[in-house]
C-alpha cells in the first residue's frame, strides 16, 4: 500500500508542518544506525505492510529483541560495525561501468588506468571494512529465536559473500584507518591505497612503495627545516587537488602585525581565511617525485585490482541481499528501541500496543 503525498503530509509521517523532521513520525521513530536502514524506515512509513503474516513476523522479531537484552545488545553492537559505510551506495559504485573512462576520484591523476585503479581501490577498501564485519552480524541475528531474524542471518552469510571475503583477503592488505579529517585524513586515504595490494602480487610494488615513503619523509623533513630556519609556526598540509601535493601554511597573525618581509624562495602565495598558503621550489620538486611514485604504485596494482574487482562484481547480487538484510535488521532494532523507550510492557498483549504505533 502506498500512502499519497497529501495524506503523508497531513499525518506528518516523514515531515512535520513546522518543517522539522524531529517532529514527524519518522523523526520520532528513527534511531537507525545505517543509511540504508534509515531509508528503509522512511519507505516503510510511506508504504506500510498489509500482509498479516509479514506484520506478525516483524512483531515477533521485535518482541524477541525487546525481551532479550543479550540479543538486543548483540545485534546493536554488530550493526555498529557496518554503520559507517552506506552499502547501497557502495554497491552502486561497484556495479557502475563508466563508458567514458572518466573516473571521478577527486584526485587529478594523469592516466585513465591510474584513475581507475585509485577509484576501485577505494571501493574495495570500503567493501573490505564491511565484509569482515558481516559474520558478526550474521552470528548475532542467527542466535535469536525469531524466524525473521534467522533468515536475515542466513542472507548475510551467503556463500558468495564468503567467496568475496576470501578473494579480498588473498590479494589485499588490511589497511583499515580510523576516521580522520582534513589534511591527515586525505593523506591517510591515499596511503591506504598505496599499501592496499599485497606485495606478493608483484615484487616491484615494494620498490615503488619504499620510494614513495622516502619522498614523503623528505617532505616532512623539509617542512621541519623551514619552520626552524624562520622560527615561525609553519605547517605542512596535504591537498588532494592536482594529483596530491603538500603546501606550507602559516597563520597571518605573526607576520602581518610585524610587517615581516617574505623570503624570495617562497612562491605561489595565496591567502585562505586566516592563513597564508605557499610553496617553495624544493617542495614542488619533492611533490613531483612523490606523485610519480604514487602513479607507479597504482599502475603496478592495477592488474590485481581489476582481477579482484571482476570477481567481486560477478557476485554482487549477494551484496544487494546482504545490504537489504542489514537495513531490515536495523529497522527492527529501531522498533525495539522505541518499544523499550516507550515503556511498553513485555507481557500481556504488548504486541497490540506496538501494532498501534507501527
């Protein structure tokens, strides 16, 4: 059943008259952990179930979660392991075939082969983070008594997903990085791709990586030397534009107030908010060497990346099912949390109370 737009607006299902989502039914219920779970909850409100068997299966699953703290906490912790990556969007990116050859990586890499390797490595590393947590989700769901939850566990444990995990483990290192922002996060993202493919695939990978690492260290040594020479709080900042490069950053305060004269070797001076951004010829040269080694590493990795990518895409339907299963599990957990927060009784017809809410 589909609820029409006027009815949804009048009932404030997903948006309130005050235009504050928190004041809608969706805002009241939504405690989902994953992006796909949030989308499924919204869809469920606009297109509610009409099948009695489906409704009863869902209520049975919610009842199991409400009545068992162990199951609730186990599933909650399991979903948290996959919450940071939108599986639906990742699957779309994996399945997309770019006919023009232009890959939107956000980095100005030179050749199409290098661009493709960079983009695909990012997708495979994201998939790696999700895949290694799926067995935890499957185990948590399968340990319950509710039939719907056990079915979800079976979908997440599809043999094809195990095959995908084995392919990734065979060819890629575990280069997981924590959530980082700004310059540090940008450099960590690139470095993860540099070290993603296992060196056994090609002995030249270690040579290219060693050169890349050496150049990065030389850049940091240069930054330290420049700061000490001029006795100023000069920082190195990594930027992803134009293939990735470092620049110097300096707060305007210590130099603008004193009428300080810029050294002639400082070039490409640009004012950004409260900082000056600039470079030197030596830094430009080191940036060029670093990019060359990055391109070399990605070029060597490209063959393995293509092989892994092909095997993943051939089993992608299993990932679709797993994403849908996790979304449903997330929504069921969301309903259980609402039942617990709302103080519904766990005995004596509490499912009828829930039915009125859901």
